[in-house]
C-alpha cells in the first residue's frame, strides 16, 4: 500500500501546483483514519488515475485498491461503484481493462451484500469494454474461481454474474459454464441455491441470445439437458426460500420461450408438461410464503388459465395469501371466468380478517366493467352494499375510493340510490381520520359524477366540513374547495362557495374566522388575477383589524401568498399599506410576519 504516492514520473507530469496538491490530498485520503475521508477518496479514483497516468494506474493504483479490500463496507461500496469510472483511456487501452477484474473479484467475495451488488453492477458496465479474447482468458477463469471458493458469498456472486457470460461465450465453451451453474444450483448452502435459482431465467435468455433460438427446443439442447432438470430440482428444494423462486422462473422461462419460439407442439409440451405442473405445485405448497409469492404474481400468470387455482388462493387458510390473491382481482377477472370469480368473492365479503375484506373492497369496483351493468347490479352490487356496511371503516373507505369507476357501468341513478347514502354516512363518521379520507376522495368523485350531481349531493357537506371541530378536517376542507374550484370554475365558486365563506368571516369563533382566511388563500390559487384582486383580496384585507392576534398574523401570511396572484400595482396599492399597519401592531408575531410579507411584496414590485 505504501507504493502509491504522488512522486513525479514521466507517466504523470504534474505541472500546475494546485493540481498536484489536490491529487496528493485525494491519495492521502485513501490512507486516512477517517472513514468519511477514505470513502470520499474511493469515489474519486478516476481523478487519481488521471493524475498518475496509465502506467502508474496499472502498476500502483490497482494493486493498492486490491490491498484495501479489508476496509469498512462504506469505503468498499464507494470503491465498487467507482471502478467503472476507469476507462481504457485511464488504463492505457482496452487491452488493460482486464486488470479491473482483480479488485472486482475481491469485492465480489465480501460479506456485505450491498458491496457485492455494486460490484456486480460495475462488472456489467466493464464487460462491454473487454476485448473478445479477454472474456475467455480472464473473465471465465475469474468466474470459476468464485464458483469454487469455500466462502459462500463468492459462490453467490458467481451465480449472479454467470448469466452475463453465457451470451458472450462460444457455444463450444458453454458446457463448463453450465456445469458450474449446475453445481451452484445443487450447492450445500441454501442462499447459494436461492440466488442460482434467481438466475435460471437469465441463463436461458443468455443461451437464446448467444447460441440462437433455432434449436433451443430440441431434445439435446441445454434447455432439456440442463435448465429444465435444474428447474425441477429447485422447485422441490427443502428450503422454501429456494422454492418460492419457482414462480418467477415459471414467468421468465415462459416469456423467453414464447417470445423466441413459434407456437407448436414442442413449445406446448415444454410449457404444459414441464413448467405448468411445477407452478401448480407452488399453489399447493406447504409453505405459505411460496403460496403468497404465487398469489402476488398471479397477474403475470393469466395465460395459463388457472382460475380454479386462483380461487384456491383466494380462499387460502393464511390471510396474507388471501390478501395477495385479491390484490390481483382486476387483472385475473375476465369474461371467461367471471362467474367462478363471483361465487368466490361472495364468500370473501364475510372473511373474519379486516384487511382481507379491505383488499376485496379495493378491487371489486375495478371488475365492474367486466360484468357489465346487469352483472354488476345483480352480482357485485349486493357485495358492495355489504362492504359499505362493514364494521371496519378502512373497508368502507377502500370501496368508496373506487366508486367513480362505477359511474360509466351502472349510471348515476343507481349509484346515488344504492351506494352514495353510505358515503354520506361516512362523511359524518365519529373518527376524524375517516372524515379526512372522505374529503380526500371528494375531488375524484366530483370529477366522475359531474357538477350537477355533485351540487345536489355533496356541496353542502363540503361546506359543513369548514366548521368541523377538528383542525385537520378544516384544513383539508379548504384544500378541497381549491380543487373543486379548479374543476368546476369561477362562476360555480362565486355562486356556491363564497356566500358561506363570507358567513365564516363574521363568525364568533376565531377558529372559524381563521378557516375563512385559509379558504380564501387556497381558493385564490385556482382563480384568475382579476377575480382574486376584486373578490378575495378585500376579504383578507378586511380581517387585518381582527381582535385576535392569531388572525392578524395569518392575514399577513395570506397577503404574502396572494401577492403572486394580484399583480404589482395591486400589491403596491392594496397590500403594502395593510402590511405597514400590521408592522406597527402591538403583537410581536404579527410584526414579524408582516415584515416578512412586506419583503416578499417589495420583491414583486421591484421585479415589475
């Protein structure tokens, strides 16, 4: 390690003195006792290389980095990520790029997984710069060394980088690599087998890209001699962490084969006889984690026509599996299986677990378009009504969040008669978080239902929220009015909203007057400049003489925010004089916010 220094040499002429000291500082940082300094220097090895020159980079810097592998994980992580910064220019040509493999090999053996992941990502960036001959001469031997090391972390890295080599290797040289992969898939350590199983689909993809897809389905191909036997073995592994990869392998193997092969008996035989049975085995696996993995990814398995298996997952003994299966409801449901799905979810509305019913409530509105108006009215609507009466408020909220999807299916009349009364009940729920969730859904419902329907059913409720006893509800109601104004326009706001805002302005409760001020500020953001100056600003200015200091300093804050909506002339004539009077207020907080607001106002005036 002491060999690395800043001594001058023909390979690294250091002419500017500042550059010399900068380089010396970075190099010294690699030896520093401070973890932060070492990690910062490790991230700048490309700068060190430029200063040292190609020869000293090869002879001194890279050996130094290889000797630094015992450092802290943070330093090694920085080093792993920065190695791709060393390009052929830094090393003296592409023929020297293989020298980066030595420190990378050491980084691929460390115990910290994030370091190994970064090293693998760096290797993926470096490999395209390697000459073709270096793949066989340097990269393949490195893989062999990693795959045969005693410590399991090296073998994990080998299983993850092996797919990188497959498409770059000549077909005649593939058998040794496939033998290594077979050994990794049968490794004594479950973690190695798990990561090898993760690479199964990538290995097949590499074989198709490297050797071509023409003969991949033939009886003597690597698919039949290596990939499928390993797939079968791994799917029956005694560790569930290995078996749960079966689902992902089913998806990746099928996708690779269907994209590269023409439909026919040979492809059907592989999918139906070798892949599908193993997937069905996962659905009935003894480990709930394996079943959960299948359920969570069932949306990617719809081509297999597994409706009966999906129903079994929806009714699984483990609630986590049922939740995962119901999360795929909208993807799985089709015209072909909707009757079976309906019979299944009829039972699930009475599931004893709240989160299961909540997942059903969140997905059931998304399948209404599959059932159509009659099917939704006769089959889904009774389930929805039951969920809207559910004792758990989260279940009811999940359903309400999707009601807008029903508008185009069942129509407004049926929606208003059957479902919206339950929404109104929730809007007055005793739990403020439930009321808050309803408020947050109102703009979406308004967009779906239209202005006339919304006016009849929800407008009064939106205004009533401004007088709620909970501050979070009042704040959310003001924000809600802003979004509704954007949606329905100025005329609607002036006619339906502002009269109530004027009433709040003179309310005996200072909290209601404060809500009025917040509503003015929020709504102004959705109005044109002329309307703000003529309608909204006078309301805020009129509250500057309120008897409560909290109101007065909030007036200052509101005026500051309205400056951007009023124009420089209005700011100078109507806002600044009010702020000047507030600066003379007896309350220290009012003075502070008035000064801050005036500074903002003056910037707008000067900018004009």
